[in-house]
């Protein structure tokens, strides 16, 4: 995977989203295919929860 620094607009939007998460508990949304930041939401959509659960490795 190649390192690609965030563009200034991306950096500002992620920083604002992180502040919203810390201050108000706003959820940060990620693309399940490539884990890039795609926005925020007051409530997490079901498909985001399912994708997060599926992404956790389980070894038995």
C-alpha cells in the first residue's frame, strides 16, 4: 500500500469529524472497501455496523 498524505481539504474534514466525535459522539463513517473517510452521521446506518463487525478478524 502506498502512503498518500491527505489533501488540505481532506485533512480539515477529518479533523472536524474527530472533534465532533469527541465533543458530541458523532459517528465517523468509513468506506468498507478501502477504509477511507466518507463523512459523519448522528446515527450509524445498519450497513456501516454490519461492515464494521465483519471487518473484525475472528480466530477460533
